[in-house]
């Protein structure tokens, strides 16, 4: 099992926020991206962060967006569409969306709308 599976989302979330804010994006935009992927509204996301939910439980509770298959590309040298472990793929999808947001991609494009 990968260590990231048992890592709390709350411990990584500030890094996501810092990454997007460094590039002139906002925490609200990040939260919209997370909501698009997981189906979590602001309160549910906040509850998961406060509870210290692990990535494993976070994604187990998520209602994934039906358009996740349109998330493609490379994160950390790995094509997200080729990741075999289902949980790792979900984590990589999240990483990819955060990367796209941080790189200045229009929110509509990040959200595949």
C-alpha cells in the first residue's frame, strides 16, 4: 500500500492551496476543482479536512464526476490514464487538476465544461 493512501487530505491541502495561490489562483477555485472531482460541497470538504480523513476514506466517500475519464496527461512523470491502482488514479486526477489550475488554465477547461 502506498503511504499517500493513509495520509490525511488535510496534511496535503495546504500545499495545494499554496501551489495555486503562488500562481495567482484562489482557494475558492481550488475548492471548486475538488468539488467537481469528488462531489463534495464546501461543508463536506471542510468536515473531511477537520476530521483528518485519509485519501483512502476521502475518495471512498466521494461521488466522482462522470467526466473523470477526460482527465489525461502526466503528473510526476506518470500518465494519469495509465495508473492501474484505482485509488492512486483518483489521487493523480486530483494532482493533475491542481496542476492545471496552477498553470493558469481557465477554470472551465480544468472543470472539463
